[in-house]
């Protein structure tokens, strides 16, 4: 029998775990989005657990009425975990009087583009060659990403909530 997935808000006891996940799966802090540094271990977030195992997490930042997804990772794909985490974020964002969810992904991240668009997000901007700027700030960002696609551009998506 499958263990139930528990979603909860990340708390101060999770900081070292989040740093470890960011180091392992995202090349460490800071993350660079549109030329700005983000430190996910300092942000609010949601964690998905199956027993003691982390099966997904999301870190976000709220500015005015916009809730921006900074990092979103699901380790067990196609089981509804990402959809559940996103639904929890919508609840949180609405409770904080946000009217928009916003996320940036790179042009190579076809899985993320599919995920977000299937859940109602719309492309609202494309920043051509923006990864050149990001690599100047964080040289460890790879040149080639998912499916062997060169990582060049940032694609902005939003969802009105």
C-alpha cells in the first residue's frame, strides 16, 4: 500500500535540509532569476513527505500581490505530487491577498513548461539570451540542459488566482 503524501509548510528546522536539496539538485545557492540572487533556504516554502522521505518541495517569495515560485522540485513524477504542492501554494497565496502566481523557467525545461501550462499558466514573457547574464553571476550554470537543449532564455509564466 502506498504511503500517504503529507504536505506542510517549511519551518526553521528544515533550513539545512533545503540547503542540501538546493546544493544537490540546483547547483547550490544562490539561484539566479532575471539577474537577481535568491537564497531558497531563507524563503518560505512547502515540503511534500512520504514518511520521512522528501518527495517534493517548493520555495516562494511574495511581493505585493504576486507570489513567485523560486524553486519547485518533485522527485516522484506523474503521481500528482506537484499538482498537490501547487494547489497548496494557491491556498497560501490567496490567504496573503495575492492575485497572481508567477514562475520563470528556462527554455530547455520542457517538462516544466508542459506542467505549468496544463495547470492554467500562460506564457507572459520571454527574456532572450538572459542566461548569459545569469552565468556571469553564477558560472556553474550549465550551457546544455534537458534533452540536450542549449540553455539560453528565461520564459515567464503566470496564473491569475
